[in-house]
């Protein structure tokens, strides 16, 4: 059992090294996984979104509601 765990961890380490060499490789792998999941019509796909993106979006929406961003407004 321990030998199998060691082999699995070595494979994961090797995969991490390959993906770290090319940031695009991780994105392609992610998209490939979504394609595989989408083949099953009974699956629900949840797209994770980083909190910092949601915070930025909330800030932009709030600024738009107040008439725009203070830093981009022209003085009167």
C-alpha cells in the first residue's frame, strides 16, 4: 500500500512540474476536463471564481452607481 502511495505522489509531482513550466497547459487541462464533464448531460458544472474578482466587480458596480470612479472623473 505504501509503495502505491509513493508512486502516485511521484506521478503528481511530475505532473505539477510539467504544468508549472507552461501556465497555458493548466488552462488547457481545465478546459479539457470541462469538455469531459459536459459529455454527461446529468452533470452540473460549477465554475469557481476567485473572491478578488468578485470584490473588484462589486467595487466597479458600486462606483458606476455613484457616477463613476473618483480617479477617472474630471474636475468641474
